[in-house]
C-alpha cells in the first residue's frame, strides 16, 4: 500500500459519499413528512461509525506492533507476506476505506448544516471529518512501518521496540479516541 495509491483511493471513495451525504441531508431537511426522518438523523448524529473506525484503527496498530515484536527485521518469506497481507493490511485497507466514506458523509452533513444555518454544528462536523483523515493516515503509516522499503530506515535496528510501543499504544489510543469521538 503506497501513499499515492491510498490517497487516490481515499478521494475516489470520499467524493461520491460527499454528494450522497449532502443530498440525503438536504432531502431530510425538506422532506419532514418522512416517517423515518428521526432514524436517519440519529444515524448521522451518533458517533457509532466513528467508534467503529477507531476500533479498526486500534486493531491495525496492534497487528503491526505484534508483527514487529514477533518477526522484527527478519527476512521476509512467503508465509510472513501472507500474514502482512491478510492480518495487517486487510483491516488497514478497510479502515482507510471506511474513513473515506465517513469523511465524505460528514462533509456532506457539514455543508447541509451550513446551508441550513447551523454554522457552529457545521464547523464541528467538519473538524470531526479532518480527524478521519488523520486516522486513515495513521492506519497507512502502521502498515508502512512493516512493509519493505517504506519507513524501514526510520526504525532500523529497533523494530521490536517499535512493536512494543505500538502494542502498548493501541489500547491507550483506542481509549483516547473513543473518549473524544
């Protein structure tokens, strides 16, 4: 997963959901007769999606840390590549995709809120969407730490220490992020 590929993927997934989020929120505002209006608003204003993304974020950091602790800088062989691909990269890719979708929907909500006159709410939702970009970036960095050629020189010789730090940081970051989400 290189940074350019992830950035393009994030943009391709965020833009359509920005449009859908904007249309949905503007439709809710103008179609107050809908019997399920309250349920749709509850979904948007709950932070369940953010909390799910935060759990994925924690899993990616934990998986990367465990990989570094167990394998360190040892030679990459086919079965280790399978572990990276299916245990570390899979939740990271899903976390990045989920972050992109939530980013688009949150910005659609922010635009709809601003157009409806809720300026402070729009700013709050927009700032939360930037938080999702930060989470997606950290997910990518956690996988890049163990990938060949990416950030390897940064942790050269101290892979196991970085792994321990990531393992310890995972529940702490999860607690912090869930408290602020």
